[in-house]
């Protein structure tokens, strides 16, 4: 029969719909992949079109030229100039939307995705993430930094050239604050970090593990909100992504490429989002919060029940999904 599971980190209750569950391979994308060229004349992110994104924040290069670029978002959700001003008028609260909204152009080629990149290319992306994070966190107006990637139309992307984004906000988003409050409550009750406890449990049971490396562990949570929802946790406790070392960045590059490659070959290159969840800037460091990466393949659509209740129905059993991905063999000719 169906089972209700609670995610100890988010406090969400999830319905694991065992009676309507699909086989893991049934979540694979069925529509054909379009043929994408290595260069698009109209693409502002392609090699040779740099004049279309001239206000560059940062560039990582090697002997062949640039490998990753950070540029302003053409349609930013936040304004880089101005003061952070709060307004309270009765029950109405507002604030000037100052902050940063950047695009990380991940590769010179138009036709490549993270799963098929060389490890060094993924490492370069992560290094630029860290560089921009450290630079922006020095701005006293900023409270939180979110790094995220939208892959595919179903995940909200508007340009197919490989890229991700960074948004730095003058307030702490409610969901981030709520998770911190739950983490504090767990720490007060147990004296332990809820993320570290979760990681310890997953390593003990091993039922939901996907891939392990020296510094990171990838798994599907016990109460995953949606099919193939994946978390990547650092093995060692750290509250903020900016604390990551060069050695850990290389290890994370191998981890991220491997997990995304398993999704690519196991689910036929599904649309997905990933985000780096880190402590708000003025709260670091702590014993109760642990930064991590969340990967959400867009292989199901939330419907009326989810919208009406805030509770999710997951039609994939986490243990079966994790086993399926563990057993996916990445082709030897893959980069």
C-alpha cells in the first residue's frame, strides 16, 4: 500500500505511491533529441560572439582560450546598483530589489552538456562558482547567494547553450530560513547536525546511495519529493559552499559529472534543475547547517493535489530509483 514518509531535513511529508509507481526506466525521456550544432551564429554565449556579452565579470582561460565566463544576466531579476531600503506601510512590506543576477557560461561549445564534459571542464565551472561567490559575499547588502542550473525547456531554460546562474538577494529566502530553523531545532534536541545525521544514516543503510567519492556522497533521500530527486552532501561538515578547497572541487567535479551522466544515459538526458544550498552569508559558520547540492530531474509534473496541499506524491520508490542509477554504466567512449 502507499506509504507516507517524512523528510527530516525539510519536514515535508511525502506520499510514496507504491501502487501507482513506475519502473525506473519508464521515467526516461521518450521524445527524440534535437540535433544541436557546436556553434550558433545567433547565440550570445558561443565562442566568437563575446561582443554580445561585453560586460564580463570574470573569465577563466587556458592556452586554448576562455573556458568559462561570468556575465550579467540580460534580463536581471535584481539591480546591482542602489541601496537596500525596507518599507513598512501597515501590513505591506517591501524592499528595493538590489542584488546580483549573473550567468555562468559553462563552455565555449554550444552542443555540450555537463554529463558529457571533460572532468576539467566541470572543475572549471565549480571554480568560477566559488570565485563569484567569494567576490559577491563581500557586498554588505547581500544576505544569501543561490547558484543554480536549468537544463532543458521543462526546467525553465531559455537558451540551450550550457550555462548556469547566480542570484544574490538582499533577504534570506523563506524556504532557506525555514530549513535553518528546523536544523537549529534538531541540533538543540540532539546536539548533532541533521545533515550529518542523514548522511550517516544513508551510508549505514546504503539502500539509496548512487555514487560515493572521497569527499562527497550522492543519494536519493528517504522521503524524496519527486522521482530521482538527488542530494550530494560533503562528507565533512561545512556550512558554506565558499569553504570548498581545490582538492574538494576536483572531487566534486567527478561526482557531479558522474551523477549527471547516470541521469543522461539512464533517463535519456532528462530536463533537470540543480542548486547549491548554502548558509546565509551572515550566519556562517555553524555546527547545525551543512551545504549541499540538490538535483531535481523534471520527469513528473506537480498537479492539483500538490498545489492544494503542499504535500508531494512521488510515483517512484527511492530505493528502486537509486538502485537503477547505481547500476547505470557510463559508456567508455563518454568523455
